[in-house]
């Protein structure tokens, strides 16, 4: 029998051993996540779904569809960075806050207690300094820790209606305070402290536009200015100083473009995204020039109410 050349033996041995190596499962990368940084997650209210678009308004996917579309409605969204989840405040049976993982797509209950969370669920925000979650339910605002534990502070939390009723959108500000815009005409927009001892308003403003005193959307630009979407017969997007003084109109009344402004989100380059519930669109506005950059959504959205921009994923 012929002998194998000596140089060939090590090669054959390595080939045989490589067939016995146990391969590890692949590790998920950010490219495999359900969303990526900068994506816009839009709450489609009537269809009870979360729809994802990229920064240029190109449709990507339906991220989530609420199973009970009869008695439940998703009211608002927030990002939970500790777990890479999107929080969903749900007005339904029961009222609750659920969380969906952008890594696995799994949904869990963040908070559910009908004794305390039983009003009309509206805006929700994560406070940047304390990292607590606050949720408006019409006449009160509840407060929870990052792990979903309800927090109570005598005479302060839960916050009563006089603090800011019907807070349709709540935004954690870079100062550590929070911004709440109300659909109660006399309440307008307020800046309030992240405090457990006092909720006295730091600043407040109401619309000076006739018959346009409701606000369903607001946000903060990178320079600290506050942007508010006023809703009524003269819909407009206006900007105020960080203390809600002075006013400039960024986007004047134009029903053909913006006829029912709802939730608002601010992009990394200060783009203003506004959900138009009547036209089923998201309108992108240049905050520096006031120009309409683009609009998108239409066939994918039914009465959009809230927009969440995905930040960096840990």
C-alpha cells in the first residue's frame, strides 16, 4: 500500500478535527434589530398599530399590532433605554402600560393596576434626571419607577388635575424638567419640575391664536427652545424661548398641509415631525426655515397621534 506523503498528514488531521468543532450561535447585531437609530415609530391610532419609517419617510414595517382592537387604544409611546423597549400607554380594558422589545419583539406588562390606572390614558414621558416614567390619565398624572413600581408622594404624586389636565404629550427636557401640552384650552403648555416636593409650574403659556388654544404636541429643540403645535381653526407650529417667553411662528396655518396637528417629535438635526390625524400623514418641517421638507404615511396610517424617534440602542 502506498504511503501518504508526510506533508499531507497534518493537513488531513486538521480537516478531520475541524468537522468536530462545535459552532456557537450567532450573536445579534444592531443590523438585525427590529428598528435602528433614527427610525420613526408612528402610533396609528385607529388601526391600533405601531408603524416604522426611516428618517426619509420610507415605510419599513408594522412593528406591532394591538390584539384587542375593539376596546383598547394605544395612546402614547416612550423609549425605555434600560431595556431597549418601547413603552406603550394603553387606554382600554384594562388601562395599562406595556413594553415591546426592539431586540426580540416580545411584549410584556410594565404596569397594570386598575385601582390606580383607570382614567383616560394620554401622554407619557421618561424624566431624564430621575429616570421615572409619568403617565397622564386626564385628571391625574401617575408616576412609576423604571421597573414599573408606582410611586406616591403625599399631596404631590399622583399629580392632580390642577397641575396640568389632559396632558396629551409630555416631554422630558434637557434641563431635567418636563413639558406638558394640554387639550384643555385654558391650560396651554407648562414646564414643571421633576420634584417630589413641589409641582409649581416653572413657566406656562397659552395660545394667542384665535380659536386655536388646544395642544396635542410639543417638543424641545437643541438650543432649548420649545416648539408647540396649536390645534384649532388656525393650526400652527410656534416656537418659544426655554422659559416660554416670546413667540415666533415656524409654520403658519395651512390646512392643505397640516389640518389636525397631534403628536410631535424632534429629530437629531432639529427636524420637526408632526402627526396630522386628519390627513393620515407625518409632516416634516425644517425648524430653521419653516419649509415643509416632506410628508409621508398616508396608506400606512390611520389617524396618527404620536411619534417616537429611536435613539441609540445599547
